[in-house]
């Protein structure tokens, strides 16, 4: 509750007090007025204004590219996780020039880059570690080549991935992504090539600002809440309008 960890009760705070807080803490409580049965769905009323705006939006909405591109290709948003599940063999960069993947997706690779390692070789071998599949190790990558795994030359790395849908490994160019710290970034100008990458380490990611929520026509409307859910000490605008300048 709001008194845990010495957090002040927000109902007793002023707007200015809340603005000065580094962590907001409890802002809104939902209290059941009757017993809720197991499996029962709970609905939240967004208000009549929201509902009217939504109905108006549905009646007028037309699908367009988030960036309003003039491309002649029809744009259709594709969810990365679903597309990855439906895709077996990954196309190389060259193959993608002929048969491109959806506009809003790009290939990514789980790769544990270690800035302390002395990368002298031009091509590095992908290795499985306990932390490889952490999100922090997911990076954009360009698929340069695809290699069929020889049954006579299968190694321990591939034995780990018995459930892979294909019998290929990949050579990729690892790239940096937004949000990496300096020690996680491949030095500017370096071309970091990695081979022996299994299919499981490759996935699809969505390009920023190209998800369906970034459509210019996407529905956006405030949720209307009744005034009586807020403490009176928070209603400074209402009080100011009554008191005058």
C-alpha cells in the first residue's frame, strides 16, 4: 500500500508535493465492491466521451503507412514474434533483395559481445553461454550466408538445438543498436562477422516507429475518470477557476 517503504499517502499530498517526488508510488486504487469470482472478467469504463470518440474513429478510419510512404508496395504491419514462428530458413541479405521481408521487420541475432575480448580474427565463431539469450545480447544483424550442417560434422553447439526447424547455420554481420552502453558497442568502423550462428539465435525485430500504434490515424483519446475518484487536494485547477485570478 501507499505507506510501505516510507512512501507518503498521496491522498494527503498536494499537486506540488507529487511533482517533487522522484517515484510516484500509489496513484490510483481499484476497490472491489463485491466478491469477484475466479475467472470473471473485469471491465473498466473509459467514459462516454471515450466511447463516442472510438465509434467515430472506427467509422472514419483508413489504413495507411505509419510514415505515409509513397512506396508503391502495400504496407501491412507484421508482428515480429508471429513472423518468426512462421519462418524456418532465414534468407540471406542478397536473397532479401529479391524477396524482401515485411517493411517493418529486420533480422536480429543473440550474440554475447565481450568488449574485453581481443577480437583479432576477421571472422568469429558464435558460442553458446548462459547469458547468450538475454535481451541485452539481442542485436541487429545482416545475414551474409547460410550453410548446411553436415550430419557427420555436427558439433556440441548444434546438439543443444535439437528442436531447430532447419539444418543450417548462418554467417552474419553483427551491428550495434540503440541503448547499448559504450562497452557493449562494437567500435565504429569495425566489421564484426560471426559464423556458426544457429537458427535459434536468429529472430525478427520490429523497426522503431513502424508499429501499428504509430499510424497517424491510430486512435488516441484520454480516459475519462469521474472527479470524485481524486482527492480534493489534487483539484487545484478546479479550485483556481472558482477563486479567479
